[in-house]
């Protein structure tokens, strides 16, 4: 694997190998006071973020540091991007300064692919940490890792992705990966928040949540991305919450074993009720901690090019 740009590029063997590696790393570090492996000593990893992030940026930094890589964080607001430097010139500058890997988050869909094209010659590898409304592959990997921990193998499991599909890079990455791993995916959203072409993603599309709930093994609630809705939001926040919000009554309609996921950041009271987010059925903090191990696995596969065995 040269870059990680899309879960569409992961076949079942590669995806399973990444998830197994993440699990091995988690077990290896469990209970250790000093979480440090020498694996990526001497390698330089740069996070280049043009959009806000808490979970993804921090967990990539922790992942790199736990593997002894040198991790440098560049945010658009405090770099020469603020003086008008282009993405291409910024990327070539980072490669020339010695970056072995650039982890990019950018508001433009396709930006990670462009970056990979520009950096191929320099031998610098690229990880997509979220490009516009396109993909967020490491989010999907950490979601799959969490689902595997809670449910076992995912083949034959039925998983709903609910909410603002239109603006969601998480949804697209999850559909590709969950289907590769053999799960059935159902997308649930108001018609106004379903992207054109979603019916060709290989998932069922539904507009009512309640009839789906009793059939699910897991439900993934998406954040309503008001910052990408320049023309306003329909249905209204109140209507949305009534029809699609995961409240305690809806939690009761899920089978006992079903897991609740949310990629974060959450809008409590909008797409998910606080009591649901904080219930033991929700795996939201588990998703965040698995994010560190999954990102360690991705860095390892890209930069060391090997599988870790126990
Ligand atoms: N899930 C996710 O990408 O969160 P951040 O925006 O905080 O990184």
C-alpha cells in the first residue's frame, strides 16, 4: 500500500490485515505504563490540517509518537498557507523538508488524491484524514475495529448509517469498507440529505428510521454538518431531531446486542440524546481509543511496509 486515500482501495485481505494489526498493537500496549515502540524511529510524519479536528489530529499524533516517529503538526491558520501559498507548494515544501508521510485534512473533495500525485516522485506517502464530502478512511477503519470488538466478524451483520449523508465523508468510507467486510449497509436520511447517486453505493436507502431499528446489529449516527449547509437546513433542526434523533425510546427498539456508534463531534440533543450517547450501548469513547491503534497500524503498513505479528 503506497498511500491511504480511500477505503475503496482496500481489498478484504488488506482491510483485515490493518484491523488485525491494530488489534495486536492494542493488546501489546495494554496495561503498559510506557506506551512506546521503536518501530518508526527516524521517520518523519507531518499532519497538515486545513480544517478543524480534535479526534483525528490528536490520535494521529499519539499514534506516531507511540511508534517513535517524529511528528510535526502544521495547521493552515499558522502556516504560510495564510500568506497565500498553494496546497501543491506547501506539500512540496514539506517533502523537501524531509516528511516521509503527510496526513492531510482539507475541505476540498479529491485534495488527498491530488497531493498523492504531487508527492509520488518525492517518495512521500499520503494519508487522507478527511477530504471535503468525499472520504475519511481511517474513521471507517476505527469504526470497523470497534464493531469487530463488540460484535465479532462483520460478515452478515446489518448496519445502519443515519443522518446527514449528503455532507458525510464518514458515510461513504464506511459503506465501502463495511461492504468489503461482508456487512449489509442501510442508509437512513431525509430525502434532502441523501447525495445524488447514493443508490449506486451498494447500500439500501431508506427515509424512515423506526422500521429499521429492530433489524440492526449496529447504528451509526452522523453529525448534521450545518457548516456545509450554506443554503440553510431542511428539515428544521427540531423536525430532524424528532424524526431521526436517536433517543431513549428508539434505543429500546434496537435488539439488545446492537451497538451505537457516532464518529464525533456529537450534537447532543440533535442526532443523539445525551442519555443514549452516555449509555453502555454506545461505543463512542471506544471508537476514539481504537482510532489511535488503527492509525498506528496504518502508519506501520505505509512506513514500515510489514505486518505486525503477536
Ligand atoms: N471524527 C472526526 O473526524 O473527528 P474530528 O473532526 O474531531 O477529527
